[in-house]
C-alpha cells in the first residue's frame, strides 16, 4: 500500500508539473511577450575601421596610439573620471620619459594634508601618485553631474562585454532618438537631462557627448576627429585595464610551443621504452 500510495503521489506531482509547463508554453504562444525598447533598439558594439592593433593572438599595443589616448583622457575625460588603479609612473610602459611623467603628474592635484594644520589640502602630483578623482567625494561628484556619479575608468574596458569596441561605440554613438522608437514607444522619450545612445544598456545616460572634432590637437599630426579620439582613448583604457596583455600573449605562445615539443618528446620516449614489446 505504501508503494502504491507513493507511486500515485509521484504521478500526481509529475502531472501537475507538466500541466504547469503546458499552461506557461500555451500562454506564451497565444500572447508572446512584447519586446522592450531596450531589446529592440539596443545596438551591438563595433570597433573603429580596421580594428585595434592589440586584437588577436599576436596583437600588440600601439604606443603612439596609447599616448594619444592618454592625451585625450588628460584633456577631456579627467575632468570627470578618475583612474584610481593607475599610477603616473606606470606610464613608462607607454614610452614616456621620467621627465615627461613628472610633468604629467604635476598637472594633477592630488588629495593631501596641510603639514602645519592637518587640514585637508591638495598638492601637485608626483610619479608615485595615482590618477586622482576630480571630486572631493561622491556627494560632490553627484551634485556636479545631475546626481550621476562618473565611474572610475581603470577597469572599464574589462567591466563591459567587448570592452574596447564598447567604449569606442559609446563615445561615437550619440544621436537623436529614432522616429521609429518614439512612434512605437512614445513613453520611452529620453528624459530631460539624459542623452540618447543606443550602445548604452538603458539607451539613455547622464553623460553628454564628451568628444567633438577639433577638441584635442595631436602633436604627431593625426587627424583631430571624434572617431580618432574615441579609438585612441578606448585603446588607452584597454591598456589601463590590462597592462600586461602583451606579456600574457607571449607567455601563452611560449607555453603552446613547449607543450608541442613535450608531446613529441613524450611520444619518442614511449616508442623507445616499449620498442621491444609486441602487441
């Protein structure tokens, strides 16, 4: 009796489960869920024409591009965003000399204490310092940016899917809302104080388009266009997020070569040891 009762209970449980699944599926077929405005108008990231030099298994950083990206960050992005995980002296990897790094660091004010009063103060940056935040605290940052706190950019290229291309697309993707969007989702009109960008996950963000043609003058003669600025700063932020990328690729390639050689050696040893053993 106990077995029969358990069997009946089990069958009833399975029947109820299948009934629930069928009900859910049938309702979905009759009334499929409507696509949200984010799902329908979100655009997938795409990089600059020709891609980035560091893409692929053998890609490497273009130090001239990284220096241009550093210039764009310093002259534009640093007004709102910090790089709290990057020290000024780390810029030696980009090809800057010790004197150039001291000059760059001196152009930033870093938090300090007045040695006489102990009160909070600021001083010129030094090579050992990290890129500071332009705001004293998060409250000040929010007050200056329509209640939106500008994120730190140190790891932004790794914090977003397809980060390098995402950053490039975001910086070049500002545009007016499509008429089709407003016709289909009139309630999704970009709120006052926000800016439409199809590459952002909610389609609207607080940051206005930060780049425009002619904004930064490159000393190497590179065209001063928004697309070049976006590609260069995206490359620079990829480096800040993954400064050892080239070393990682080199180590990986060397490991593969070692494994191939080791396989041949192991096979040769096996043939030598078992050469007199017949099947």
